[in-house]
C-alpha cells in the first residue's frame, strides 16, 4: 500500500507558553515515518514566542495563533481545519515514540469499525531516558465504558481517533478546564465507540511536573462534573446495570473530602448546597409520582 492509499493523519498540538518544550515535541513528531501525516499547532494566546519556535522546528506545519480559549477549544479548532481522516491530539510538552503514528493509523485503517486505537505511555519528570510505565493502564478492545468508569486510564497522547467519531460526539467540551479528556473518552464510549490497544512498545513519553500549581481538588472536581455531564446527556440510554448516579455521588464525595483537606470551605459549601437542591427536586418528584399513582388507583 502506497502513501497515497493511506488515510492522512492530522497531528494537532495545542500549546500555551511552551517555547521551552515544544521544540522537543515537534522534533519527535516530524521525525515519524511510515505513514502520511500533517502537523497543526494551535498557539492558544502564548506570550513567550511559542509560535516562532514551532515554525522553526516544524517549517511545514500549519501554525495558527488564536486568543486564549483554553485547551479544548484549541483542540477543536485544530480539528476544524485538519484534513486528515484520523486525528491525533498531542500535547506540546510530551515526546512521541518512534513509529507511533504508523502503528496507530495502521490499526484504525485495518478495522473501519474502530473509533479509537491507543497504545501505552511512559511517564517522566526531568529526564525522558528515566521514563517508567504510566499507571493506571488497561490493554483491551471493544466496549471500554465500564473500564473507563472504574478508572480513567486514557489521555489524548495515547490515542488516535477516527475523525467521524470525533465529529459525531461534537468534539471536546469547553465547559471543563480539568478532566475534559476523560469526559471526551466517556462520551465516545457512551455513544458506542469501539477501542483497540495496539500493544507492543509505548507510543508516548508523557511529562509530569514535580511541582504543580493545580490542587488535587481541581482534578477531582473535573472528574465529578465530567461524570455528571455524561449521566445527564447519556444516562437514559445506558443499560440499567451501568447506572451512573452512584458513580457521580461517589466522585462528588471524593471531591468534597479533598476540598475539605485543602481548606476550601466555599467550594465545599457550594457543592453541599447543590446536593440539597438535588435532594429537594428528587423529593418533589417522588411526591408527584405518589399523588399520580393514588389518582389512578
């Protein structure tokens, strides 16, 4: 099969103030072989010359500069101008492993029924050579909704998505600043998407920072809201054994405990008041059902 017969892959790199890392990222992307691909860099309002660095290290890439709209909007805007049948969202501080594009694209190409092909990730702090396997990880295929509900294990760097499915679910939500990728993969799964792990060598070296300004409660809040959104949008269509209400409640309590540990009383009370409002609504609905039942008996 010639390159002309292979579906094009669009590698979309959202970036915000990543002039110190994006050159390494792009070097690992542009050195990929074995499959046709294009590179799209979305500079999300950087102030450190990220776009200029991107142009130097990927002269054939399309570099788009936009006002700051956050990560999901940058990914969606990149997908909007992409020409590829397969989309690969890759963060601007991570490193792509040799052959990643070809291996993921080959998997999608061989099975048109697949929505997502994914591989394993390594994680590093300072030295990529000292990377170790990222956990949690699950190597599976088919319907992975239950697994994702149990434990989020996918990040965009690990997965190539068929464009049709990305558009089918409306892209990535811009309502979340954390766990937006978790929401995206849940949304795909709740819509019936099939996955396959390609196995073999990892496809990415994922950078974790030893010091982060984001408190743990921010991510836990994101998981809670992501699950709430999935329950609201897809809960009625899922089998009863996949009822999300308990999972949403568990995620909410986990977030509240962490917010309490971080001494964030305002967030804790706000979430508590939301719970009271939901309980009041549920009680009112239950009362209405009882009245209706008596009226028909």
